[in-house]
């Protein structure tokens, strides 16, 4: 129940002397006692406010402000390092008019007026510029009803700033919201924070210095999760959080030990070292899901393509992970249905499950999301092996990818004597059809289904099921649908699902402790990446100095531009006018090769004002017309369809 003044009474009122402002040290900008687990320490309380235990967001304690004017809880800090910061807090209210505000050197620099909302929501003042030596005051003010607050967080400013402009106001609004929201989930290196928070009461809670990481998973848990992280990686890169991506990927890779039978652990605290106790009990009793094992290989390659950072191919911890997961892991987990496909046990998440669909109750040995993620892991390693000059390995792994795809389309997904699409097998070998949520849509999303009528029909089926009674109840599951449809050039359907996710941001999440749908971290991160990778079709290959583009604009977006997209050590700016014309600007100093892609076969293109024959190219069974254009640093090129 909520903290109401009448229930609390005067016995819970507390006051504390203002902690002296912290001296500038050049370290992180730190809030003392951000979750109020140490009572009043670090904060100043006026009468009518205090610390309580009955309605925390995370941990065991919160602060409250009784209804009525003039009450506040505040803390003042001296800024140690010049930079841009986002400051957030979780707040619930019994009436409108409360405030969450920031003052720099005594002047207001951002005040949020709170609505009446009796569930916790996360409020943020974004991109606040602070100079070393500034004083920053964080203050909560009272309103017409009670105010509860918890879990204050300071995030570093984004290191990249892609900017969207368009003929469609909705996509600009969506991207700007997602960019600011995603940036508020990142942790400062060296800031000390709680660990093992999430259970009620917490299990083995403590504190640790955080390393560069960001929230990926439930916002009331102090951990990042492999599944969520894999889906958020591209969005994090687009905001410049490459150090965080590398650090988090490496922590998962290091956890996939022989003792764990090469499974990565499921959740890691923000120190990037401590397994989260809700999800890890012992080396034989921890949450693990087959698709995540393979997605982390694929996402390492994706990070490499975006950044060109050779750590992903030269660091033995990464390379050992890729080779173990595409070799030993499969051998160790291929028993019930021996066919070279990694399996789950069918005995629940703490014993290893085959699918991300945790709630189906089906005892699955193999699932569509697992086999399709395995296929993409093979493809990723084959690509990275080329960049590591291991040609034989690249060829062998590429052969495994082709063989697995052939087996999937000719046998695994076929139920003999029917036209039904198999999406999983139980431990006794029974094939399952129908809608399996993740183990359905991951198959087209990962591109394991051969292009053609069967794939088209299955995409129709997924859209129908997800639009009806089979729709997932949790918003984070739906965030995969835009990716699924963009991959197959269904721009209008993908954009429909992007809009749906965005429009649900103010709706209460199915988990009461999570707050609103928009406060689930995966939501903003994926909307960022779906704008750039999905609508704009930007596909980088920084190690090979190549960037491909393909317009996937729906009918209601006439033109869309994304400026300053980080690729390698520079940026690119791309504008699509419909699906027939693209402008590309190389913001880096060196030469880039731009591959302008247009769906279908076209006899002629115009490139930089010159008519030239279109070059036909088959990509995953789909025909495109392409032009490869060298673009020097800080130069612009154009391409469009002539006919």
C-alpha cells in the first residue's frame, strides 16, 4: 500500500543535516545514498517528510513527502568532472503537483511537475551540462497528494548524438523520446551502487563499484540480462556506448566456463563480475536459455561491424567464447534429438531451456528461436574468422550455417504429411506447430527460413497472431516484431509495430514493480536501433570500410534522414526519399564504400547525376539492385532508381 500521511503519522518524520558537498575529485558524479537504504544519510528533510519501508521501488526503503505545500527532500553535490549528465528518479504520487527538480549553482535547470500516478514511474532530466566545481541540488517537492521517491540515478551523457528529421512528425517524436530515455539507463564507471537487488526481500544484497554498463532487464533489479542486452546492443552503440557493450559482452563470455557447460550466466550485476543471486544459485542451478548463448556470438559480430574494434576478434576471451559456443556447447547439449542442434532440458529455466518463451509450460528440447540463433552464430563466426585471417575456419563454419539452414527448411520445420510449420520439439520428439511467440517469430527474424511463399505465409501468420488473442502481454516481447518484419521488407507492418510499442509507453507494465511500459529499458533502446537499422536499413561493416543502405520507409513517411550515425571512427548521414532515392554523406576523414541498395531489379540507376546500369545482387534469396560508390571524407553522394 502507498505511504499516506494519515497512516505514517509524525513518528516517521525525520530530519538530517545537509551532508557537506563532495569535493571535486575527477571521478563520477555521485549521489550519496541514492536508494535511501542508509536512511537519511546524505539528504536534507523538512518536516512532513521521512524514510519509510512499506512501498519501496527497489531494495527496502524509500522517502515520502506528505501532502500539502512546502515540503522537500534534497541533496547538494559538488560536480567533480565536467560533462553532460542525465538525472533520474523513481516516483509515485497520490496527487498532482509534486516536483522533481535540479538546481545548478542555485538556479533551476530542470523541473518536472509530477502527475497523479500511484505506481512508480521513472522521471528524468536529460543532458544537463555541468562544469567541474558546480553545485548540483537534487530536490523532491510536495504536491496535492503524497509523494514517494526512490532509486536516484545519474547517467553519463551519450557520446554520440544521431539526429532524425523527417516529413513525418511521429518518427521524429518517437526517436527523440527513445534517444533520451535510453541514455538515462547507463551507469558511470566507478560509481558505487547496490548489487543483488530485485528479490523481495533482497538476497545477499551489498554494494560494489560499477563498471561501464547499462540497464538491460527489469528496472527493479540491479543486473543486466543476456537476452535483453543482446536486443539493446545496437541502440547502445548508436548512442556511443561502445565501451559498455564491450564490457558487458566480455563479462558474459567469461562466465561461459566448462563448469557451466559453456552456458553464459543469465544476469550479472553492474560491477560486471557478480552473478545476480535471483538467477544464479550454483554452477548447476542457474537460469540459462539456449538462444542467448548464440545471440551473444551474433551480437559480438554486430558490435565489430559497427565499431571496427578488433578486440572482438583479437581478445582470447571473446574468441574462445565463439569457438566453444559453436562447437563444445552444441556437442554437450545435443542428446534427446541428436542432430547437431543445441537443446534445452525441458525442466525449467534453472536447468536450461530451449526457448525464450518461458511461460508456455512446454517441455521443449529444441525450439525455433534456438536453432535460428545457432544459425546466425555460425554466420557471425564465419564473418569474424575472415577478419582474423582464419580462412579455413571461416569456410568450415559457413558450411555449417548452410547445412543447418538446409536441414531446417527440408526437415526440421516440416511436419510430414501436412503444411504445418514446426516451431519446436518436445523432449520426447513430438513436433509442435501453431504460435509459440518467440520460438515462432525468431525464425523469420533470424533469416533461417528460405525466402519465398512459405516464409511470406508464416510472416502473415505471425502478424495475425500477434494482433489477436495470441499477443504477448509483456511489451518487451513485442519489441522484436519490428525487427522481424523489417528483415523481410515489410515496412508498413514493421512501422505499425514500432508505433504500437511507442504508443504503449504510458501503459502500466504487466509486472507491478516495473512501472510503465516505457520504463522497461528494452523499449527505448530498440526503437533507436529500429529507426536506424530498420527504417533506414543502415548496415555497417567498419572493418572493411563499407556501409550499405536500403530504404524501408512505409507509405506514410515521405522522407527520413538520420544524421551523425556513428560508424567506426566517424559518422555517416543518410537520407531516403521514399524507396527510390538515397543521399549518403561520409562524415569521417577517410574513404568509405557506400553500397546503395534498392529492392527489386531495376535496369538503370542514377549515381551522382550519372546514368549507369543497375547491378543485380541476391541477398538471402531476395533480389536487389545495388551500386557501390566510393565516397571520400566529408563528401556526399546520391543514388536513385531511373527505371
